[in-house]
C-alpha cells in the first residue's frame, strides 16, 4: 500500500472514530503529505478542546483550500478502515523513519557530525513514540516505601464468580492472557458466559467476541444462565414456561442488562479487527474497566499467509498477549483441545493436548482445562460437577477446583451455592 493511501485511511478512520486522534500516538510530522499534516493538526486541535472532529467542524477552523478542498476532505471517509488502523499506522511510521534516517545521514555529512552525535540521533529516532514511557523506579519506590507498615491492599482482579477459583487466581489480572481449553461440549461457552456475567455485575465491562455462535444464541444462553431457565424450555417460553418463570422474566432481563455485556458475533475476525472493535467499545464506556472474551482461538483469522496451522496459532497467540498488555485488561480466550485426549485411558487434559499449540503454552499467563467425568462415563443420573484445572499460572499456584455445573441452564456456581429463584425443570 502506498503512503498516500495509508495516510488517507488513517485520517478517514479518525473522522469516523474520533478516539483514534489522540489515542494513536500519531504525530503530524509522520505524514508525508503537507495537506494531511494540516488536516491532522486541525483534528488534534478540535480533539484537544473536546469537540467533535468531522467534515463541518474542520471547515470552521481551517480554510477549505488548506485542507485540500471541501470535496477532498469529504472523500476521506471513503478510505476509513478502523480494523486496519494499527497496520496502516505502522506503514506510515516505518516510512517516516526511513525518510528521517536519510535526512539525518545527509545532515551528518553536511555538518560533519561525530560518530557519537550520529549514534545519539539514531537512538532518538528508534525511540520515537516511547518518550513518555516511564522506566525509572523512583516513583514506584516512593509508593512502596510505607508498604510494610500499612494494611495490605490486595490486588484483586476481575472476579471469576467462583470463590474457589478466585482464591487461586486472585481474579483475572490486568494484562494477562488467559486460555480456557477443553474438548467440544465440555462447557467452554457456558464457562465464558459465567465469567462475563459476573465480571459485569462486579462493575467491569465484558466484551465478548463470539466467532462461532450467533448473537441470538449467546443472548438466549445468557438469559438462561442469569435466571436459571432450562434451555430446552427457552426454545418456546410462551408454551413451556410456568407462571412463576414468566413472572420472573422481567427481573431476569433487568439483571442481564445490569451486566453491561457487549457481543460482537462477526465470524472470521483477525486480531486487528477485534482490537479495533474493542477499542471503540472501551472508549464509549470509559467509566468501566474492560475484560475481553473470545470464543474461540482456532477460528480467529490469521493475517498474511502463514505456512502452517501451528505458525498461524503461534502468531495469533502472540497478538492476543500483546492486546492484553496494550489494553491493560484480562483477555480470556477459549481453545479447542486435540483428539489425543480421546485416545488415552486417562482423559484429563494435558498441556500437550492444546490443539495446534504454537506459542499458546509459552504466551498464556494462565491455562485452565475443563473436565467433566460424566462426559466420558455415561450414567443414569448425570453428575453436575465440572473440574477446572489451572495447569499453568505464571504469577501464582496451580491447582484443581470442582464447581457445580447445571448444563441444562448453563449455570456454574460454587458447590455450596443454591439455584436462583428463576430456575425450573
């Protein structure tokens, strides 16, 4: 892609979604086009005053000719591609650095710079966009100074909604990449929904990317899990619900609404598209701290043309970990396990069962396996037990917890908890 097209796409995306203007780290000097520098500077001026930057407002603070003309400005939105914003931004910055390097070399030759001066200028160029990164320990040490003499303020993360699991993980921690893996029909999506509901009820911002299941199916599952409704009866509530269940419906709707869950059910998304949508939702809900859920890893679309599935999953795994760090929030991703589990006598999952594992084991901060004994051992009275084994925990202990799982309703709870009042067979 040419620099001009990349620049137009960035400016178009900024006009469409204003949060990119100040959040992107872009500077006017990165644009090769003089007109694009003026347009971007005008956008920054408006954003700095907390005003909307659009076609009309830009023309009120700059003469049309300086912006390339009214028609040129209006057409920029046609180039908008928010999902590719980060990719195009890197194209522009990389080309700017190449041009800046050539300029510095020319200047060094003209002014006869010393090797030290050349090295210093190149270091400064390489570190561009990282000037604000805090590296000194001084401020952090000042904060830590009184730590042994004050009551502990525990770093409790986003609750899992399961006391036994929270005790091991201390909740889902910011910047962590968490993988929840199991064989099909083991309860992965119900587990994800449980985590999302409880995160929302605790005041966080759950964002679900459901790459496999439709939005309608996900909402039905969330309603069932919220109220304790049988999913079989949910197919036709008018016919199959009891009077008590119908009376509870409004309460269930309000309770689910309180979770503030957002669902994007587009299929075959790339990580860059997931990031773009998540960034937009986070910006629109800036009063809440996000937690991102993805169902599931193996159907995320890779960028480029990787040569094999292991390489594909490896790249996606790295990108997801980087996303967790960039947004400083937990990223919880479901993953399939290979069929190797079925070929062993002992069916409990192992790290080696992570399907097309790539870098999953290396990149993930937490790897949790789901296991239900009655999935393999058919009984006349099915067990309602689900095992969650923390097989990897970069910053804490590993362990196995057993929780209650009512598959008919998609409900998880601590063993001692009872069903909610909306439940019914």
